[in-house]
C-alpha cells in the first residue's frame, strides 16, 4: 500500500490506476469520481482491465447509479476476482488527489513522448504544418474544472456582469449606425457574410476590418485565400482616403488627393492590422497565428476570406462535412479567444441565376455554417444592373432581431455608405 507521496514515483502507471479506482470503490459519497472528472481524468489514461473498470464507473456515475464492486463487475464484464483485486489495493479514499495528480502527470509525459516522436518523424515536413499538428496534439485533452462552471459560481454577480457588458456595448462597431443597432458584434461570436460574386462581400469585410483598426484602435487579423496583401491594402487605403482605387493607381498629380492618401496611409501604418495572404491556410494555422497575436499584444477581431477556400483538416470527408468542420473550428476560435470572427462565404449558384433574396439554405456547401454562426448576413443588390444600392440583410441573429438596412455600394472606393 502506497501512502507517502515521496514513494509514488517508484510505482508503475498500472499501480496508480488501481490506487485511484480503489479509492472510487471505497467512496460511496462520490467525491473521488467527482474530483476525477473535474480534474480532467478520462478514459485515454487507462489501459486494459483498468480502462474497462473506469468506463463502467463513468457510465454508472452518468446514470447516477451506485458504484460498488458488484455493479462495476457487471457493467465492465470483468470477473468478481478482478474487481476485488482492485478494491483490496486500498481500504479508504484518503489522499486520492495525489493519485489524480500523478495520473495526470503520467498522461502529460505520454503526450510529450508522442509529440517528440511526431516531431522527429516529420522533421522534413512543412514546419508550420508540424507546429499546428503539435498544438492540436497538445490540446486534445482540455481540463474541465467543474467547480468553475457550477450554477452557484455562474450566478454570483451574474446580473452585475450582464449589465456591465451591456453598458460596455459591442466589442466591434461599424461605420454603419443602423447595422450597429440591428447587429451589435460581441466577443465570442462567429459571423458569416455571404454575397454573390462581385457584390462586395470582401469590400464590406475590409471596411469592417480597417475601420476597427484605424478608427477604433482595435487589433485585427485579416486572412485572405483569394487576394494579396497589396490588394487588401489598396481597398483599405481607398476606403480610408475616400479616393477611388483607380485614381490612386494612376498617380494623377493632385495636392488634395495626395494629402488625403498620405494621411490615410500614415493612419493605417500606425494601426494594428495584420494581413495574411496564403492560398493554403488551414484552421489550425489560422488558430496558431491568432493565439500568437493574442498572447503578444492582444487581438480583437478576425476576418477570414473566405470559408470555402480554407484547406480542410480531414481530406477524406465529403465536402459538406469539411466545410462544416471549418465552421466549427472558427466558432471554437471565437469562443476560446473571446473575440468576434467574421467568415465570408459563397452562395449557391441558384441564387446567382435567379437574383432572388438569399436565405440560410443558400450558403454554399452549408454544412453547419448556419448552425454554428451566431449571425448570418447577406448582401443583396436591389437592382443587379445598377450594382450600387444594396440591402445588407441580417438573416440570423442568435441573441437578437433580424432585419435589413439599405446602403449604397461605392465600388470605386470599395465602400458601403448607409442611405
């Protein structure tokens, strides 16, 4: 029997597993298994008979049934003697947290060994891909702290927190007041913006990104799999200088124009906007970059242009499953970093042909895009031949109302103006 913590390192992982399982069998109050679950103990940490016993205990715990030798034996399919052998390891549950900590350490060492082997086996692979996979392997087992998520903890100061958040307002606002009123953008939200080709979804995304960075002093990351950094910068410069992109490119001398362009360029240069142009970005890579930005100087807003061009992690899944997985990863990024993420999306071809107002089912290869998104917006031209007056339609708003606003799309300046 192991009692002293200084001797615990001398035993095997199997000994630790049996010690912990025995503690659970000797604890009718369920405190030990509650501590196991809240501490992050899970099935992947057990081997052989220990795994069968643990899975049986968890099933009984979930069903709120008694966890004793007989029920565990029946549920696990092991012999009575095998269960008794485990039960006899201890005669009480004192010090069980020591065994929880030790099993977590064993699991961490095992994961580090796997990561080390993976790095060695992929030494000649793309280093960015290797880093992303290593991060995914390291984060496979999030530790859940049950006590931090109990109703009692959540309710403490709940009303005050909600009122403070409401008073603080949206984390990101646009320069379209009616849209701000209809659709306040909050931290942790996934927003999806879709439109027909050539009707301004990238322009509106750039407008939101550059306005947030330059005017609101927010830290913004813009990921494009379709346009270069220079093209994105040209759109931002055109919008902020109120000068057409063509006039900036042509370089026609004009003191007034030059002053506006130079002033806008200086303001953008002083802002905290990061532009990434890579045709083969994955959600792992996007997540890795965002976490690095968040840890270094903060990150307030992420834009991804566009969702269907992100390289899927699972290349064997069908297209709808791949796009759905990408949407879930972006929602997870928004929630983990507590920032809004705006993802652009294509529409199905049927909408392009008929010129009708789009709805949620028109999101191309929709998968779970409409399910995972907190807000879904569409840009719809009022007259497709004129290509200037547009509706920005909020078709889904998880925590608010839906509706639309009318804008003028000033294509030369890549700018939406509220009417």
